[in-house]
C-alpha cells in the first residue's frame, strides 16, 4: 500500500496560502508517521480487527482466510468461545465482544494469540511489516510478508485504515484539548463578568448614580453657584443695612425741624422789627442806621442758613425727598431682611451640599474598583474569545492539512515471493556461531568477576583459603562437606604454626549484606562444632546465635574477648561490620590471628577493593586470605578433586 501524506504541501484556513515545510520538519513528520504505523497500539488494533474478521466468517473465503489458516485458528479458539464473541457477518460487533472478553479475562486465548500467534501476534506482525518513505517524496509505502495471501491483503488494508484513523485523531487532539480548555474557561470568565457587572449595577442603583463624574462635576458647580448667590445676598443685605443707617440718621435730623421753623419765624420777626426801626429813624442817626443794617444783614444770613438747613432736610444728598425717606427706609429694611434670610438659607444649602459631597466622594473609589473589575473581566473574556477563535482556526488548518489518501491500495497477491529460507538458515548459523564466539571472547576479556579460585588469586592478589559452592542442590550439599574439610585442614595447619594455642582468633570481612554468605558461615560453624572444637562467633546482629555486640563498643576496644566472651574457646570467629558501609577497627584486625575476606564469585573486583586490602596490609602487616563463595560446582570439583 502507498499513502500520500501531503506533508510538503499543506494548506491553511486561507486556501490561497500554503504552509512552508522545511527539510528537517519534513523528515521529522515522516519519522512520526512511520513510528505511528509501527507502534504497538496500531499493530494490536490491526491484529484484533483481523481476528474479528476471521471469527465472523460464515463460510470459506480464501481471499480472506485460507482453509489451512482457518483450521489452525480453531486449535486456539474453541467453538464455545467463538459462540460467545463471534457475530456472523458483523466484524465490528465481534471486535467489541473480543475487547470486552479480554478485559474481563486476563488469561484468555486472545491474549495468547496477540503475543505468540504468527498471524495475530503483535511482535510477529511487527517483524514482517516494512514501513518506508519512497525516496524524498510525500509517499509512505507499507509492505507485509506472510504465508497466507488473504491475511497479507487484509493486514495491509487494516494497517492503512488504522493509521489514517489514528493520525486524524492525533492531529485533531492537538487542538481539541485547547478548544475544550478555551470553551470551559469561556464559561467561567463569562460568569465572572456577569457577576461583576451585576455588582456594579446594584452599587449604582443603591447609590442612585447616573454618571458619577458628571454628577460630581454638577455638585461642584452647584456648590459654587450657591456660594456665589449667598455671597451676593449677604452683600446686598449689608448694603441695605448701611442705607438704613444713613436714612435713620436723616430721620433723626428731621426731629429738629419744628425748632428750626420757630427760630426762623423769630428771626424773621426780628428782621421786621429792625426794618421798622430803621425806617422810623431814617436819616436821623447815620451810625445807628448802619449798625441796624448790619444786624439785619446778619439776621438774614442766619435765616438763610436755617432755610438752607431745612432744604437739606427736605432733600437728601442722594436727591431723595424727605417725604420719601420713610418709604425708602421701609424698602431697605425689607430688602435687608430678605437678603439676610436668603443668605441663611443658602448657608444651609451649602451645608447640605457638603454633606452630599462627603457621602458621594467615597463612592468613587468603590465605583472605580467595580469598573476596574468589570474591565479586567471584559479583557479576560475577550482574550479567551481570541484564544478560542485561534484554536478553532488552527483546528480547521489541521483538518485542511489532513490530505492523506491511499494512492496505491493493497491488492491480493497471486504469486508468493521466492523463499530465501535456506540461505537465511545457513547465514544465521554462521553468523550465530561467530557472534557467540565473539561474545564469549569479549566477555572473557572484559569480565573482571572473580569466578573461580585461580582467577580470583590472579585478579585480587590474595590467597584463596576456602571456596564454597552455590547452595540449594543435593550435589552441592555433598561438595560443602568436602570444602569444609579443606577449610578445617587449613585452619589446623595455621593453629599448629601459631605461637599461642587457644583461643585462635579469626576475623571475617564481608563487603555487603549477603544472606547466602552468612548462611555459609553458620554452616561452617556447625561443622566445626561437630569436629569437637569449642567455637564462639561474634557479630553485629547479622545472624541468630552467638554473641551480638554493639557497634559503639566495637570501635572502642582492641581485643575480641572484650565483646562479651566469658569462657574459654578453641576458636573465636569475629564478623566485622560490612566494610562498604562502616569503618573497620584496625585494632581488632591486628588482634586477630587470621583475617579472611569473604567475596561472592560473581562480584566484579573493583579498584576500591584493592585499596581496602592495602589498608589492611598496612595496618596488620599481612594481607588477608580469601573465602570465595557462590562458586560453580565445576570449579569446586577442580579445586577439591572430588
């Protein structure tokens, strides 16, 4: 089968524009496609579809399944099981039943077929499927090799169907999750926006705010107008009061009017008398006449002054007749009271306006906060809308770019390919032998595990004092007795060469926790006790029996006897703490007559092991000997001759 992927000529939502794909991206996409086709999930889906198709067959269809393959399938699927899952002529329902059965039965025959069957086994199909890119084109070729033509055809067909479906779902899911996210967030943000707008609406309604900024400005302007009117009223009232004072002064002057008239009348009478007197004495006495005329003149002057004063009383300086002064006074008095009253009213209005401003001003901060909250939610809502639109556009881009089609569908093969089995068998035989020999050679060259006594002495530089076979078999139990005898002979030889006869102190060094080695030590102790040796073992709680010591005490003493030994023994065996985990007491190492390093034969000898041996040698003057455990029985027999 050949599938056109179209990865180099993708279209966006704008059909007039193509997406540019570079060489690296193209190769990466091709690798993804090949990996998707060859994935275990895809192959398993193909296997189940193939199996469900075969089980749903009502008769013989060589183009789908040969008679031989059908008979072979019956060996794995009983008629009872087939009746439970197979629906004749309906592979889809059969596939659904198989999935349900496999889910409820983890050891069903279907699981076995998916693991081991040559036609349905996932690994078997993977080995026979070849997925490759045709040169540098957008074409993917899928090939499959099997011994049944119908199985070959439908396996390739199902591979193409499964791939196209999974690739489409994969590309769809790339944006589906983002679309779902934006849609879910859109509901949340819209709810928050509605709630914030509702809080703003309730706040405005409660405080009767139509337009806070215009209302605040109107309050300020109104206050200034009232303040100006109050100032004008106060000035008018003050002016009226000044006019009243002036009119009242004029009214006070009018009180002496009658007195002035009487004095004028008297002066006029006096002038008349003087004129009469002057006329009666005319020409008689010139001096007296002149005196009389002078007096008359002075009297007339006085009369003129009084008349002028009366005129001034009758007509004010402002040209207001004296008769109108009272009316003017009444008008000014009423005006003064009116303006003072208006001023007081306006002062009360100013207080009320100030109270309104005091209550209205703090609302601005809360109103700003609510408006800011609404603004934030609006911006968030718009951002979510924008993201949702972008995700939907990208989703449409992926749909448009999903232009993969099968340009060369699979066909039912009529002729089988020539077999190369014999050549492959011969080649695999030769290659297998060469590969095994090469592997063994490399393993022998590079392997640094101790394995057996001779190799252990070469690698470690230590003398092997005893070896112990792998435990768990009857033959091995017989070998244990032999190796224990060898160890006892070595022990007696060393005791006879030692300066002191008893107790003979043996130090056992273990690199790490190893239950098998501890079991060997216990078995060895039991064997030595059977040989009539009084023996005691000291350990930091690793085994049952013996004397368990405290690790703090271990680092404070220099004699093993100080760890709690109360009677005489032939042999005292001291198990030191694991030297890979804790420090070893070199004082106790020096006190021991024989130090033994117990190593598993499969352990790889490392440089730090050699450093530890050098430390022991520098502190005690002698290298420890080695006890080699978990040795293969062949090497044990070579060592003991048994």
